[in-house]
């Protein structure tokens, strides 16, 4: 095993490309302050007195397990325990389900007043909650009740794997046979951007002991899966895909999901961060190069594409800033000639304002953390 987890050295790509270290760190800190305490047109975080807070999906005007878990990860990376605890208490107060088929999971969407919009979970929220809580345990130290972070993380992962085993109510979030995460618990297909092998490596060390072998296999399985899901020429993947990597056009509302669109942008960012932390697969470098070559020579951040690079006419990306951010984060693994160009484009790109800022700016901030050497294992 190589990578920053072993060496403790997290590359600062901005510094390597000549940006002043003080300026880089200020850029990171200013972005956090904007997202959490900026103007109404900038922030996504809201304080709820006396001791809670939430992050709003400003495009859909709700609170999602995705966004809350993302914000918790931002806070632990930035050493902001107060905001972390406020977010986690809101999650446990309003999103956690104590009864019914999905007891032990978190509702994927709530209104800003805490009322649940749905009683189903989204696996990407659960895996980010667990990882952020483990990091909080190691960085902040465990406290009592819901702030015994390590216990909470282990409980989440136990539910993700063993849901329904005793009482037949609900289903696990991972397919226990192939070790791959599901799109939702009821479906036997997946979302490539949900695959976080770098998280599973750590779960294999920190989860309940009896589940550690599963997580070790899950890390291997997800890396193999991502090779299947990312197109051999372009590096693009579908939003949803079958277990063989084939893009899947499924939705409750008949919207298509077989293209490189909103969810899918996260995939290359995850692959690149996995490479930095563990450096297990040189393939990560190859796919990062392919994706950057495609976007530099054929695509643009406003376009929508099938995974073979075919442009979808009369469609524009809903989150172009997210495309710029994740293309830049690919430079953590890229070895090709375009890596610097994408980093420089991202460095000059401001945070997005307006209704659609939530998703773009979450991926923006993660890219900023990763490229500055501040997205770390704690």
C-alpha cells in the first residue's frame, strides 16, 4: 500500500503549480466562510438555535442526507467541531428513522423545518456520515450520546450491511454477493459516483470487527467496478449503471440517467482522491488522463455527453462549475499534458451564486480541499 495514508504526505497541487501557499490557504478558508456564513446568495448553511444547523439544497429547497454528510466532512476537514455537531444533531433529530421498514437509516430528503419529505435512504449519505464521524472521533475525540462519534459510525455501517437480517424489515445498502453499493436499497443496480473505495479501505480497519473483511472486499470490488463503468476512450460514466458497468436509463419519473450528467461528475473526483490516499491502482492515472483529454479536445463544461463522447443536443449541464471542479480534481492522478490547464481554470473560477449553487459548490469545495492537500485521513 502506498499513498498519503502511509506517507502522511498530501500533495498540494496548487503549490506545485506556483501559487503562493498563503494565498492557497486563504482561498480555502474564504470558501468555507462563504459557504457557511456568506450572504443569502452565497451560503448554504443555516444555524438553528440553540444548537443545530442544516445545509440547504438551494436548487430543490430541501435538506438532503447527501448535503448534510458532505457538510460534516467539510467541517471535520476544516477542524470546525461546533458546526459539525450542529449538523449531526439536526441529522439525528430530523433525518434518522427510528421505526418502520427503514429504521436505522436516514431519510434522504427533509423540509428545512425538519419534516421528512421521504422515508427512504440514499446510500451516498450513509457512507459519508460514517466516514465523517470516524474522522471526527479521531480529530475531536468522542463525547457522550450521539457525539460518541465512533459508535455512531459503526452503528451506521452495521445497519448498512445487516438491515433486515433479524426482522425481515428493510434491505441492506450493499449487495452482499458482489460487495457493490446499491443506488437505493430496493434496487439491484448502482451509481458509479457512490463508489468510494478509499472510504471502504478505512472502514475495513475501523468498522465492527466482524464486518472488516467485507469492507476490504468492497474496496477491491469497487475499484474493479469503476474500471468497467468508465468508458475506455473518454473516461466518462453514466449516472446510474448496472453491476457490469453498463449505463442504466432508469428513473421513477422516466428521466434518463445513462449519460455523463450531474451525479456522474463525482466519479472522477472519487477516483483521484482514492489514488492520493492509497495509490492502489495506476489505472486511476489512465482514466484521469482520458477524461481530461476528452474535455480539453472535444468537450466543454456546459455540454452533456453520452459516455462515448457523443454530445446530447439541446442539453446543457445543470452544474457547470461542478464539472470544472471535478475535472481539476482529476489532476491529483493525471499524468498527461492537460493537468495544469484544468487546475488553473478551476483556480480562477469563483464559487457559484444563485439557486443552483449547492451542488456545484459542494464539489468545488471538495476539489479545493483535495488540490490544496487539505482533504486528509484523520
